C-alpha cells in the first residue's frame, strides 16, 4: 500500500464530516471540504488516493461531482456517503465508478474496512498500470529489434539474389540483364491483371530468379549458336527443376519456388517440366512465362534476331490460348504494355 495515503472527506454537514475525520486521522493524511466547490478546489491542487463524498450537498450533486473527479483522475477511489441505503443510489454511484458507499451514521469498522479496500484497490491498479507500461516499453524495444533483424534479413536476401543473378549472367552472356528486365514487365502485367501488391512483389522476385537453374546447364549448350539437338534441348529443359531445387531449402523463398518451377509451362499443357494446363499453372507463373517470352522475342539471341514490337504483338495473338493465357495476352495488348516496355528498356 502507498505510504501516507491522502484522503479527502467531502460533506456539507459538520457532524458526519468530523466523525469520519476522527476515525481516519490516526492512520491517514486527512483533508476535509464542506462543499462541492471546496472539494473541487482541493482536487485541483493535489491528488488524493481516496475521496469520501456525500451524495447530497446544497451546491453540488455528489454523483455529478464523482463523474467529474473520475474523469480527471480515474485511479482515485471514491466512496459515497448516503443517509439511507437504497438500491437506486448505490447503483447510480457504482455505475459512475464509486468503489462503495457508507451509510450515516457511520460504523467505525465499516469505514475502516471500506477505506482499506479502496486504498488496496488503488495500489493494485497503479501496480498493474506500471507493469503494463513496462511491458509496453519492452514490447516496443522488441518490435524495434524485430524490425532491425527483418531489415537485415532483407538486405542479406537482396545480396544473395544479386549474387545468384550475377552467377547466371556470368554463365549466359546472351541473357545478361534478362532477369531484371522481365521482372519489370512481369510487374506491369501483374498489376494490370489485378494481382495484389504482395503477389506483384513475389512475381518480381521470382522473375529475377526464374532462370537460376541455368547454372546447372553446360555453357556450351547455353552459348550454342546453332539449333540445339534433341538431347541438348532435353538438358536445357531441366533448368526450371534445377532452379526450384536450388531455392527449395531457402525458407524465405518458399513461395518463389513454384513460380520458378512452372515458368515454362504452356497454357495448352504442352510446356515443361510437368505439362500443367490452363489454370493448373499458378497465375504468377503464367505472368512470368509471357514476360519471359516477350523479352526473349525483343532481344537478339544466338539463334534468332530481335523482333519488332508489332511482330511481338502479332506473335502473342497467334499463341494466345496455346502458349499463353489469353487473359494475359489481352491485358498486355489492351494496355500497350509492349510499347511501354520497349521504352522502359531503352531508357534503362
Ligand atoms: Fe527459363
């Protein structure tokens, strides 16, 4: 319990006021007020642990005064004084936050008991509040530490991704920068087909890593200028699986794995590695597939010359529903994404 608890007795009648003071003065710091106004003045000047408040005074309704005091200092305990016990009075006082009520004339033991109870409750409430404050502070520190750790992980992730992309670029000079470019286009397409911000972010990450598996394909095949043999093409076709296998153990790239694995699936089911068809292929993988193809068509490759934007549009129309999801083809053409992409790549 607090040391020297401060108690304010508010009653316009001298008799009950003094009676209470006599009961409490030996154990507490007791102040008295003979009117509602005087009580408010005292209350403004200092904080009391407990107030014993007459419910009927000439200048103030005790319940109104109680409400005012509770509003200003919710932790101050208030005990009401009433001349007679009535359910109505008690309910009203308790509803406004009074701890209890005392009936005139006072019973010494009842007064001491209710005051002890009030002071104990105030002490406990203060204790809980101070512990809550400590917890909130500790929680804030923890949140800051988690945020710092998360940013660290993000930075490590970015560095890891950059290293992996650089490794693919170093191996396949013809596709250098291809990953970053298709990430841009895949992002534009994802936004136009209603993907959420999180999905678009995932598409970007997967687009950057989609050809990671080429690390496992011999350079002689990747760099070959002539048409690939069936056996060589079989090896190239392994790269989505190799990429997915490299990324699978990395926990924070879990959601990227299926997009890397299925970026060569075709809408009509003739793609690889699993021959998934239509909506069996995740939307984000279909987005990466079409962005990948558009960038490839617009680039000079060992085995083919770059196509013009119009030729690419024609090719998309031709391969809609066979190679590509028709909804994505429509979104690209309707929103002029090929022309926008050509300008973006030119400026980068
Ligand atoms: Fe690929």
